[in-house]
C-alpha cells in the first residue's frame, strides 16, 4: 500500500510468533488446503482464520501490506488469471465466465442489482440512451454486453486476451440475434487505455466496475480514462472497494496472483481532480467508513 510505514522488527517478530502459535494452526491448515484448491468450501470463520493466518505470516516476512513494483509481473498475473486458479483448469474458468452473471441465485442477484445501479447512475448523470461508453477491466464482458443490448455503443477493454476471447463470443451472439453492431472488445492495459481506443473515442462515459483495484497503478488508470473522455463526459468508478478490502481480500489476491487492494474515498477524489475531473458526484458511501464500496463519478469540464 502506498503510504504504509515499514513495520518495526518487533511487530514483525510478534506477528511471526502468533502465526507459528498453536492458536493459528487451524488457519494455517485451511490456508494450505486453500492454496491447493481455490474452490475449497470455507465458512466465513474459515475464511477469516485462513486470511488472518496468511496476513500474520506475510507481515512477519515483510510481504504484507502488499507493495506493487513490477508492472510486467502484475500484468502477467492478471493475464494468466484463468490458467492459475489452484485446482481449476483454464477451460473450466472460461466456461464459467461465458455464462457470467448466470451463476446461481446469489451471484445473479448481486450482479443484476449492480447493473441496475449503474444504469441508475447513468440516468442521474444525464447520460443519453445511445451514449458512447468505454469500460476498463471489463473481464468476460458481461456488463458491456448488457449495456450494448440496452442501446449504448460499448467498447470493453481488459488486459487479458482470454477475456477478449469470451467477449468476442458475446459480440457474435448479438450479431446472430440481429442487434446492431455496437459492441467491441480490445486488449488494453487501463494505465494507457486512451492510446488503444483513440479511433473509437472520445467517450461520453468511461466506467470501471470492480476492476480499478486490480490495476498495477490505479492513479495512472484514472488519468488515462480522463484523457479518453469528451469534454463534459463522466468517469464512473463503480463498486470499487474501500480500504478494508486490502485485508479482507488479501487471501484471494495471493491465491489468484492478482491485485486486491482497497482505496479511500478522499484519495480517489483527489486523483479525479488531479486528472482534470474537478466536478464529483459521490453516490456511495455518504461518509467514508473504510468498508462500503465506492460509487463515485468525476466530470471533465464541458468545452
Ligand atoms: C475482478 S475482474 C472484474 C471484471 C469485470 N469488471 C466484471 O465485472 O466481470 C478485474 C478485471 O480487470 C482486468 N485487469 C486487471 N488489471 C488490469 C489492467 N492493468 N488493465 C486493464 N485491465 C486489467 C482483469 O483482467 C479482469 O478482467
């Protein structure tokens, strides 16, 4: 994390002692099993025990809080995501993501609510129904697909070619259904996304849903997104995690070799302003409580 002080060696020694103590043995055992099988069924307490043990161990070893220094390594971790899930073949991961968000009642309910919320945010910002949208970190493209069906012109971008492969199947499905050609996917790191989409921009809205926190450098990503906006356009940060995520999802980040960090409201807003987006709408949280995910928009001043 950006502003973390180096831990004192006493604090590290205490963490190491706790991690090695019998008290932490159940957590260690669960984490060792989880490292072999990502889909290991874990209760809330099991996740807490495994995640806490890992944080103690890694804090003692100087690995927690995470610092991100090697951009190519970070990019490669994200690119290899489907192929690196312990206990799950790449083919199974791809098959799962082709049908996202229709996983089960819980996940479908969550993603349907998130999509409805994003549509409401667009309405509140006055985004026209045929607006040109750019999505950063679009994953398998499920949200981009629904937004294109809704009538927007959508360009989905992600760092992972496997994601774009799935996205292209979604495009083919829309074409087969006779819908106009208004969805496309590209491989593009969000830190330099403006360069990769110049021919299809500028955009009325750039948005990122649950992915900015995966960027190697989320600050650079905000600046690149701002450069892709037309004057008067909005950058929407949708459901990006608050600070507690750095702790809660550290276990998942280590299992999947990806970035899982949380960001504070004030630092997100400061970066929006620094990127030339001085007008903000904060939809959530009302006051920064370190837990509730962020829904924040920043506007490029109209010409
Ligand atoms: C947690 S997934 C979310 C995906 C998508 N928004 C969804 O809801 O399914 C994070 C996504 O960000 C992408 N990603 C990670 N780092 C990136 C980067 N630096 N530039 C662009 N995409 C990135 C990953 O490949 C992945 O597709």
